[in-house]
C-alpha cells in the first residue's frame, strides 16, 4: 500500500509551506514543528518528512532540530542543507531514519554514495522543464536523464521526485514526470507535489510509487492523514 508521509517544512522555527519553493510566498501554520510531527504520527503516519528550509537556503542545517525530533521519538526523514556525506552521517547519528539530499544529488552525486549507510539516503529530484535543480531550486539544473544515470551509478536506490510547477498547488501530481523517473524500475519513488484530493493518491498508487509526501492538502484540511490511510486501505482491499 502507498505510504503517506506528511511534510513539515521549518523556516525560522515555524511550520510553513512555500508556493513553488518561493521564500517570498510563505504560509505559516504553526510555531511548533515537533508538535506538528507528533500530530501527524498520532493520526497514523509512520514517517514524517522534515525540511529545514533555513538550512536549504544557507547550507547550514539545524542539528538542534534533529535532536529535538529524536528526543520526542519522532520517526523522520530530514532534508535541507545536507550537502556532504559527513553532514548526512551526523543527521543519521542524531536519529533521522533517512537523509534527503538535493543539491548534492544534482551536482555531486558521488557524495550520496559516500554516506556510511547509503540505503538510508534519498535523492531529492526537483524538476522544472525537464531539468533537475538544486540550491533551493535557484540554479539552472541539469538534464534529468543525466542526473538519474549518475545516481544509479553511485548506488542510490530511492528518489523523492517533485514537479516544481505542481508544488504547493494541490492541482494534481506530475504523473508524466513520475512515470519517467520510474522507467526501468531503477529506483523506489517517493512522489511529491500537487496532491490535493484523495483521488490524487489513487493516481500515484496506480503508478506504483512507494510513498507520497503530502503537505498543503493536510494543512488546508482537504483530508487528514487517517482519512488518507483509510482510503488507500480500501483500494488495497478491492
């Protein structure tokens, strides 16, 4: 069954969502990231996707956030500013279940292969106009096919794939992009971007993705984590 992974994006200590990754288009939902993670887990999530947006922008992730999540017994994968194998290893040692690496995945894929536990590394592939971007979506990126080939060569097994144009819009997932990333069954795929209805989850499940990140739809009460899990369980039963 498709796994639901709620997103908790953290900027200046607040839980926020950005539209299309634009730091000037911020909606604040909470001032308690750990409490928000706990709410999603209490609804049935087995893993929370935490992004340190300040770290993504500066390249200096907040290790104290990792510690707070671990101390609260939150099961989390974390991204944002994790651009070296040493930083990734520190996040894993601090309690992260997985580390998510975007800029390095695009521009220096060998770094991902150098992490001590490569099976716990997720390559974040954020795509605009067929190009995978890094550096907070501010660079010109590289051709998606080249990036995927490089990641396969260094042994990456799991991708988090986001269609930038769909991110935060709740207008449906980028299914063509997801299909392209899944071609050849080279990677496990975490889908991200555009989910606004339970039916969007079915479309992603039908593609064969491993899991899906859901953010704004949860915060805007389009559906809850528990409702999503129940919906997907019904699909499996039929």
